C-alpha cells in the first residue's frame, strides 16, 4: 500500500520520481511552497520593501504564482503586490483568461491592471496575423507576441511603480528558453529569472527550480480555476516542439532538467565573471549586439504602424 513518506497518510496524490518520495495533498502543498520560498532566498529574488509586479496571464502557472506571492508577501509589511495582465488581442482566448485573472485577483484582494497591445503598440496579435498571412513576414506570431509582451510588461511595471517583475516561468520554461537560444545560434547571456544589478526593472522567476508538472498539480489541488484552452496560434510556436521533447525526455530520465539547469548555469556564471557585459542601447537589456534582437523585431513591427520605436526615454 502506498503511504505519504512524510505523514504516513494513505491518501497519496504525488510521487516525486527523482527522489521516490510519495506525498499526500497537504504534504505536497507544504513541500511545494517551501521549495519556492527556498528558491526566493537562494537567489535573493526579492527585497523586503519591493513593489512586486506579478505577470498574470490567467493560466495555471501565473495564478499559482500570484496566490503564493500573496501568501508570502503578508510576512513582509513593507512589500506590496500588484498584478499585471497583458492583453495581446487574441479573440476567444485572451477574453477567458482575462476574466479568470480579474476574478482571482479580486478574490485575493490584489491590485490588478490590464494593459493591451492595441493601446501600447497600435496592433493586436490577431491583426498581425493578417499581415503575416498576406505578406509572409519573417517573424511568426509567437515571436512578435513574446517580444511585445516583454516590452509591454516593462512599460506596465514602470507605470505601476514596481521595483521588480515576477514571472511564473518554471524549471521547464527556463530550460526551454536556454535551448531555444542555443538552437538559434544565440548563446544565453546570463541566468534567466534572477535579479541582475544592471538593466531595466529586474525580472525574477520564483518557480525557476520547480517543474511544470508540480505547478499544474498545485493549481489543481489548491482549487485554482485556470484557463485550459490553448492559444489558437500555439502551433506556430517553436517552444512547443522543444517542450514536447523535454517533457518526454524528463519522463524517461527523471532529474534531467535539474542536471541541465545546474550545469548550464554554472557555466553561465563563470562566463559572466570573465566577460564584460554589453547592453542594448534601446532597452538597456544585456545584449551581444548594439541593439538586441527584441528591439530589432520591435522596430520592425512598429514600422508597420508608422510609429517610432519605444525607448526608455519616450515610453
Ligand atoms: Fe502569444 Fe504564441 Fe503564446 Fe499565443 S501561443 S499567446 S501567439 S506566444
Ligand atoms: Zn533591446
């Protein structure tokens, strides 16, 4: 018979393949939250007086994150939490998740703001798709969506006076991003989701050491209502095929994602010490070229709309 490795309850909900540990509902929640708290302190993700802007899409990861940060933030009276949702303009998809985000933040009493691509960049992803389909542009919807969302979050965080942005990127997402960079011939420039001293408002990822599968389970058993419908443009995403490959690999060889993050990041930290950092002259993010790839793409999309590129000075 299967019993919880911590409290001997007979109601096991999860088996951690990497350690063989079996956990009941409450021991799983406790260990999940403890790991996130440990990640936060290991990488010094927050300061006691931070105004944290948490990016909330309405999916399981981001709603779990806002719930957890809401719990943690109560221990730090000088800190404050504000949720930001970016509306990319994808009819039938974003409307549902937007409602979930609004309702959930209301329930927790977390201040919540919505910023739309249309209002910030004069174009929605749905409108970009028409241009993409007609003109066969180089960049697919997910590339444009990712770059604009990132910039929109920076603008939004600045508007709400945030000192740090928290995103719900999981261990899986982080490895995927490192791999995507490598496959594009663009070596990662530093650690993702940790606080850096230079550059724009720092971005941190409290789930950076938590596997996606555990975040899904946490959302389910904590009763967090989240969007399950995928984005209609998900099939355009390069990330999707990398995600499928990594998920299958991890299932066959548990622990591979942890092994990948620790060896890769050890290398990146060594490299960071040895090389002088260069920054994009538009957005001030670390970049190997004068203008980073995101700003180049942004310049292209803004040209379509005949408006001048955004920079930290003319936001
Ligand atoms: Fe944007 Fe692509 Fe994600 Fe859809 S799947 S929300 S287009 S990045
Ligand atoms: Zn840039």
